[in-house]
DNA sequence: TCCTTAGATCGATGACTGTCAATGTATAGT
DNA sequence: ACTATACATTGACAGTCATCGATCTAAGGA
C-alpha cells in the first residue's frame, strides 16, 4: 500500500491518496478531491487565489475592482476557496484579510506528481 | 519576471504561469487553467484518470463497469480528459486504449507549488 | 454482404453554478 | 444612539454540466 497523507477538506478528514496513479481512488476520496479541483475550476477564483498568493494578505475590498465582480460575487468565491482549504480569512475590525495556504496547494501538487 | 513554461490546452498554446503566487494570472491564462481544473473537478473523471494512470493502458470498455456509468457517459468523460491533455487515446482495431500523460499532471503540479 | 461490437454523437432532462440586486449583520466613528 | 462601511446571506435567473436512451459510424468476423 502506498504512502498516505492526511488532507482536510472543509470539516471532514480525508485519508488521501499516495498519487493518482499509485492506486485507484475510492468514491469518497474522489468526491473530496473533486471539491478541491472544483474550487480551482473557475477563472475568477484562480485569479483571486493568484492575487492572494502573490501578496501576504489581501483584503476582500481589494479584490472587487481588479476582478470586476460585485461584492456578493467576491464573497461567494472567497467562501468556496476557503471551504476547499485553499485560503483562510481573518476578520480584523471591519475588514476580512485573506491569506493563501501554501501547504494545501502543495498537498494537491504532490497528489498529481509524486 | 518569473520563469514561464509552455502548456498546451486543447488546440491553443498558452504561455503559462511561473506559479500561482509568483504573479497575478491574466484573464486568458485563468480561462485556460480553469479548463484543466474543470476536467479534474468531477469524481467520475478523477477515478477514471486514477484507473488509467495506475495501469499502462486501459480500454474504454474496462471503465464502464467499475465506474458504474453508461457507455455514452464514459465517452463524454474521456473526451473531456483528453481535451485537457491529461490522457491520450489510441484506436487499435475496435478498441480505444487510453494512457495518462504524466508530464501534463506534473506541469499542473509545478504550477501549484514551485 | 450481413451481422456484431466498440465507441462517438445527438437530444432531452434534471442538477448545479456564476452572477447580481436586495437585505441582513456586525464594526467603527461621531 | 445614529450613521456609514465592510461583508455575509438570500433569492432569483440564466447558463452550464452530468447523465442516459437512441442513433450513427467504423471495424472485424462469418
């Protein structure tokens, strides 16, 4: 049996995946992974994540204009990225500051190529 | 400016992406990447890719039963994975044999973690 | 030349997703 | 308290997607 890493998706803990090719994914693993890739499968979210990962921290208010989306839409997308564990938000005063979670990106990357 | 690799999506060639975090993605880059992640964002396709990557070659006919999907659905999913460059198919006689494209998976992986 | 088989394509349908206007909920300043 | 601000949530709508039955195409075999 291949090495297994632990990956957290939303609330559920997933024993996850030597590599895509090392062993056939179970239905449950595939569902959880699909959620993560689904979060990455939207251009607006990819640009959003790219912006957040490029800076140390980004305020929600700084995303609206460059992405040319309304405030509710930005909120919707940050929610999905956060649910996938790709970003984390911290509310300080009136602003929510978002940070990327590099370990998360690396976990997904390892899954694809190890 | 960050290192740029070349990535082919379907027919179009994309100058693509030091890393998500190294520089903000353009709209065009984000669209192309979203297509790739979209191909990975379905549980049936992930299991399919996992099966193909685990063997050397897999016949379409060998996917129907374990995935519990109809033949048109299998055909639909292989098409999407192939359009994203993640698998390639070769028709030999009556059967189509599918192979994974590891370089492709690695290119995506590098994008996430380099 | 038929018949069979593997796979692709078409058409329909139900489910999901991105989007925004309107509204709700805190927080900060006055 | 009152007002303004930064986000979240809700509701609605349009567009996309997964799925399958039916049909089509191409390749073998009899």
